[in-house]
C-alpha cells in the first residue's frame, strides 16, 4: 500500500475516533471509559506493530480532551 493511502487511512481513523470520543464524552464516567479504551487500543497497537490502532487511541484521547477542556 502506498504511503498516501496509509496516511489517508490514519487520518480517517483519527477523525472517526475523535468524533466517537466526543459522543461518548456526553455520558457519565466518560473519562474512565475513554481512558481504558485508549490504553487498551494503544497497547494492542504497540504489541502488534499497528500504527492505525495507535492513531485511533490518540484520536480517542484527543476527542475526549477537546470536549472536556474546550466544551
């Protein structure tokens, strides 16, 4: 797969994960839910050398942080 395709897939994964985290942040205990999901996703991506899973984990954390700190 070309680098452009990988970059586009990572961008889409980040955007979708960020949007999902923003929706989940409306629920109570959202910090715990997203925190656990991000840690599990990142550790799975790290152990399997999957950059996409790592990008999704960062997108989850970013989306939650955006809603928490910026409203």
